[in-house]
């Protein structure tokens, strides 16, 4: 640790997992009866700002927003700049479509969170946490069953992952245009077309290949009207940043992502 550079130490602090109390959950998909929802974790713009303050100081980072007209809808480009050790400003950019036409606040905070994740790695590990199906209330708008983060996505030394509060969603903060989770907590990828559950045909595909007949897709959408499918597990893992366990064939988060989240920070 002692011979690590300022940039290396800063990168570790930027990528460090957030404490469970700062994690919010968004609903990405619902069952038809709205009794269950597929949720994924995120951190809001305020948590991102607190981390930037802690690492760079309140005057060591700045964010500018530029509205642009996208495909018939307004979007925001966030230019997030941080002050480097040598006194230079390093700019990072990312955009977000407005989440609600009448609410520019949602678009701005989404643009900041995306610039922070893509440019600096803040909260990027959360994209690798599998989605979870949990019980919903309030006509499918409220999370009633507490989702749980995997141990690798918790700060080192977190003993009780329970206090992650299921916060009712603030519509301004709901990032509807952001990519949802890719993998369900049953280890089966979600439908690339509708985001719903998929039927696991991996064994049948292996049998097809052994017999030398035309191999069926590894996963088919359970909703037959949708028609979404995933042909090859290995290819899907390659394209979406997951690993396939060589022994079990299970789809698991890439070891490099787990290692990045697990690297000890200075305050850890
Ligand atoms: Zn589907």
C-alpha cells in the first residue's frame, strides 16, 4: 500500500462499495399481477456527491450540465471534472435522457450518476449485482421484501447486510432509461427483449450438440408472445461481462469486478 500512487489510491476509493444504508433499489420489471418485481441496486446523486466531496474536497470537483435534443426528447450531457494531484482538471462526460418530460431534475441526477460510474467507477460494481425478484405492495409501486446484496458488493467488515432500507421510489430519481440488471438471482439471464424470466434449456442444448442436431437456444423467454432468446451462454457471458464457471457451467460475476470491489480502501 505504501508505494501505491495517488492515482491508484484514488481509484480504489472511487470504486469502493457503498455501505448498505446508502443503497437504493429500483424496480425494473413486474410480474403481470404486480405482486413481484425485479429490483436492482443503485446509489442516488447525493451519495455520488458525498463520495466526490470525501475524495476530492468540495472544491476539487465540478459538474456542468448541457441540455441537448436527442431523438425527439431532451437529454443532458454531464461533464464531471475532478482536480488531479498536479493541479490539472480531468473531465469525464456521459449523457442521460430525461426520465420524465416535466422533470429535468431526474435527467440531471441520472447524467451525474452515469458520468461518475462510467468515467470514475463510482458505484459501477452495482451493475454486476444480479437482479432479484422480490414481493411488491402498493399496486406494484412499493418494495415490501428486503433485497440483499451479495457479500462481495458490501464494504469489507460489514457484518449485518440487513439495514438496507427498501425506500419507496422517488419518481424523479427513477432511472428508467438506464440499463437494468442482466441476470436474475436464480442465475438465469433476463430476457434481452422484455426483461422477464427465461426458461433454462442449457442441458437440452448440450444434448442437442452431443447428438449433432441443430442446437436449440440456451434460454427462451417464458412469455411465448415475446420470442426473446439467448443462443449461447459462453457468448452471452463474453458480451455482458460475466464469467462461466468451468466446473458447474454457472454464470457468475467476472472475478476482476469482484476483485475491484473488494480491494481494501484506506479507511477499510
Ligand atoms: Zn421476453
